[in-house]
């Protein structure tokens, strides 16, 4: 009985010490992934306007990057890299909803945020002065 108790105690201690490490690690923190996030102006990504153009351009970049990485002339530091594209439709074009979308992009470690539409101007100015001030992210206003 003591051996079973000692085994379960050791196992539970190991689990308790590992859980905070697993819970606090960010699954998006992968240096081999180059993330592009498109934040729309409350329209869908396939609306046949500038939102769709931004999405199609990001996919074209992804396709060309993946072909380039497979080239024998590419430096070894780029061999394992890949591009991931995500998009966020805030639903409303209020300042708070757009800022929330930018924060989501920063949380998933996006390297580039494409703000699609002219309605982003005021939100981007506020975000660059507050939320995105110390972040390493490129903002593209489309």
C-alpha cells in the first residue's frame, strides 16, 4: 500500500509542477512561423472589394514564399520557415472593436497586420500610441 501511495504522490507532484509551465507557454510563439493577420472593416473576407484583395495578396505571398523556401539557393536559416494567414472580422467598426482585433493579432505573434479599409485610421493612430507602441509588428493600411 505504501508503494502505491508513494507512486501516486510522486506522479501527482510531477503533474502539479508541470501544469503551470504548460499553461503559461504561448502556442503561437514559434520562430519558424511568419504570421500575417488581416483585420477587416466589419465586412467579410470574400466581399469582392479591398478585403478580398488583401486576403488574396496575403495568399499569393504565402504561395510564393513557400516556393522560395524550397529553392536550393535559399539560406539555411529560412529552410524551416512558413507563412500562416489569419483574419479577424470585428463585426463593428467601433474604436474598441478594432483595438481588440489588433490585440488579438499581437497575442498570436503576428509579424504583419493588414488593416483593410479606410475606417481603421483613427483606431490605428490610437493603437500605435498605446497598444502597439512597444510591439514588433508591421502595420499595413490597405
